[in-house]
C-alpha cells in the first residue's frame, strides 16, 4: 500500500499541515525549519500501529516537550494528532487512520500523571464510493465493525497508553485493521548510521539470511551476503559501490557462523579492508546501499539527511540508488544538500519541496492549505 497523504497537528513545529504525497518525496530546507518533524510524524504513526506511541512521545520528553508551543486559540485542543491515508492498489481500497494523544485531565482514575495518553482513534476503509468505519476509539471505549456489519463495543478496554489499532491488530479477528497495521509496520526509517568504533556496521553479524536492513544497520553483513550468495546478482550494487568509492569492490565471503564483508581498493589490490578500517563516509555509504538495494525492499523507505559524512562524489551514486529503489518502494528524503536534491530531481523527475517557517510553524513553500504544491508536476 502506498502512503497518499499525511496530516499533523500541534506536534512540535507542525502547527497544522497536510500534504499529498507521491512515489518520491524530497524535502530540503535550512536547519531549524522542522524537516525532521515531518519525518518524525510518520515514525509516530508507525509507533501507534505498533502500540508504542506513548513510549515514543515519552522518549522525546513527554507531552510538554512535543506539543506546539506557539500561540493557541482560546479553548483550542491541547492534543497532538496524526492522520495518514494509504491506498491499496491491488484492491482499490483506501485506508484512512488518525490518532490523537494528550495529557491526563487534572482528575483522572487511570494512567500516570505525566504520561502521554491516547485519546481517540479511527480507521475508515473506502472501496468504490462507500466509506466504512471499521474501528473507532474515544477515551477508553473501542467500537469495532463486526461480522454483521454493525459497530459493536469491543470487550476489552485499552490502557491509556495503548492504541486500539495495535490492540485489535494483535487480536487477529479484524482483517482490515490487521492489513493496515502490517502495512505501516513494514515502513523503514534510516536516521543516519553510527560510524564510531562500536558501530553495528563495523561488526560481523549472525549468518541468517536478511531480506532487508535493520534500522540500525546491525545486519548489514547478512544483507550483503544474502545478495551475493542467495540472489547471486550484484551487478547494480557493484556498479554504485565502484562509482562512489573510487573503483572499490565489495568482498563478501560465504558466511559460516557469522557474516562479514570488506572492501578491496584499486590501489591495494591484494588486501581486503575490514569495516573497522573504513572511513565514516565509506561505511555510511555502504549502509545506505544495504538499505536501498536489499533483497526485499520495504514499502516505504525514509532517509533523514543521508548526505551526512558523504563526499560530494558519492551523491550521484546515492541518487542512482534512490531512483532504483523508487521503482518498487515509496521514498521519503529529508536533506540539507542542494547537490543531492538536484541529483534526485534529475534521476527521479521530482521537484524538491522546500521546507520553511511561516509564522513560527513548519510549512512547504508554495503549498496550498489543501496539501497540493503549486506547479509540483512541472518536471
């Protein structure tokens, strides 16, 4: 399923913003304008699907930290809200989900005093001209569409920290809820890779076939081994590695108990350099290669400032990998780099969306309130 649109309200610098989305979504802007908040909003939708929304918000400092801190109208809600719309291409069905979270009222019988509380949720599925509510949550009560087509009270009440989408998805009785939850759970977010001495990318990993890269990159060696020894097709991977790393060649021995990899550099043809010997830029590029060229790509790949530590010569090959991944996956890119944005524009035919601050809130330059960007399709 493809993410068609998103909406975020009262989350950090996201006062109220809605965007229509496409196959490749490229965001560029200065520091402090809120690019990463857009990226993070999608992560929190995934956290809701996994039942970890309250945990993730608490990890950011709690509701006081994540709430919009600008001017607010009198009696205006002090809740954060996220909406997404996904399109199931095979079944021509649209899934719309939204969730709201807030703080505990001054007097309440449940929940810890300062923990984020899930206040309301809804999942609507539309096929053809008919939109059907399959799940609705308001406070502690959950209504769900039964086999008879009617909304009925769910027998179990969630805790204030739990999401109904996760609770019902785990129950296994509600196929529409499970379908949506699986689709969102499959998204992958790559917020840079650690490159210090203790980085997971520098260590061998268990020799278990790996269809896609873990978000921290810990199974990178298994991802490369799966491509080399299971798929046995690394032509495109070899091409981008050589182009980005001065003719270097990726070396992946057949795994035994552990999977490993290294680089052979043209100036040292008789030696394989191990990950612990590679530069930060070399290692980070290989992490991006594993994320974008794995055996099986996730439906959504989100990259936050992928240009960090990369030499300018690596940006063209990175854009090539993004274009290749975009043939099967939806891609979301947040970048500071004009050069990377231009390289992606040339290869993917998409216009970068420039993120700005408008009256203190994050906005997209030239975007209407409906979420459509003027002249977005001019390329």
